[in-house]
C-alpha cells in the first residue's frame, strides 16, 4: 500500500507540473490539460484495440503491391483487361529470332557447322545464366491456380500453389524440402473482371502450367514479399509422361527451331544432370 501511495503522489505531482507548464506556455486551463490527458489515454489504450494490427493482411498487401509492379504492362494502358470480351484472350507476340543463316539452303556445310556451334554455345550460356541467377530450382506439381488482374488493369498474372517434390537448389535462408507448398507467380493466365467476365492473357513465353504434369522451375525469391516467381522462360520445363522435357518457350516455332539447332537437352535426365553440374562460380 505504501508503494501504491508513493506512486500516486508522483503521478499527481507530474500532473500538476504539466498543468503549470501548460498554463504558462499556452494559456490552457487545468480543465483543458486534464481533457487532453484523458484523450491521450483514450487514444493510446482504446484505439489499438479498435484497429488491431493483422500481420497476415500486411503481408498479403505487400505481395499484391510487388506483384502489381512486377507484372503491370504500361504499353497496355490503352488496351486494358476490362475491354476484353467475355471469354476473350489477349495474345502476346515475339520479335524475330535470328537463326544466323543456318536454314539457308545455299550455305556451305562448314559454315553451317560453325553456325550450329555458335548457336549451341549461346544457348548453353543462356541456360547456365538462368540456372545461376535463380534463387531456388525445384521439381513439383501444381495443386491449385488463381489468376489476378493488376490494379492498373493492364495485365494478368497467375498464382500457383506448387507442391515441391525435389529441390535442386535452395540457399540456407530458404530451406525448402520435398512436400513443401509454395506460391509461385507467373505472367499471364485466366481471371475474372469486376463485372464478371472470364478473360485471359496468353504470353508467348510463359505458357500455362499443366496441373497433372511435373515441372522444373528456376525461381527468384522476393524476400520482402516472401514470393517466388518465374523470371525467365528458359527456367521452365514441363516433364512429359515419356520423360521428354518441353521448355516454356518451345511453343514459339522460331525459338523451338533455335533450340533444335543447338541440340539442347531433351530429356528429364539430361536437364537435371545439367542443373546439378552447373558451376556458377565461374
């Protein structure tokens, strides 16, 4: 009781001093000072109760903002998603792919071989760059997929619930393991507009992931949003039932032809061997 009494006296003295200072500097009365202190107490105690901090909502908002920045397409401001008709698809395009004259029927065999070697070297370097630039590389399947329209109404992206079955690369701060469920985002997909239309954006380089097949994905990780995303189509491989692999950009005829000229890996075993043997230190 003695401690409580001493504490009460100190609080009262602090209040009196505060009131005196307030009267000298601002002219506020004792009643005004008391009112202000009461309001401060109300704000400090009751306001946080009325507006609780919800960490889950905060993380979701960060993800949304980062995905908007990543996938928004300024070139489509005059052709927004909302103008696509119900059931309509907006398709992307690809610029010309240089074959370096390989398919020229008049080229000499020696020159043709030299071009093949050049293209093979470039394709190998590209695959290695993607492998080494990826934060994680995983094998797995899609569980569920949901498409979203960016806030500026210029693009669609898809969030895949991805079940990891094997991990080829994962840094120490991201200890992924078989059985983990992660979110993976990718350009394009299907989504519903605010007025109920079902629309789609088909990206030439980023095909829709097949739910019933395995995929190898080279992913980057957005640490702030805790978000995995496909950053290059060269890092997307679909595993077919006969063990063949189909890379994401293979749907584009010219890119598929260039890969064929380069004699790129065509089977699951060949590509996983390349993933495991890649030397990213040089």
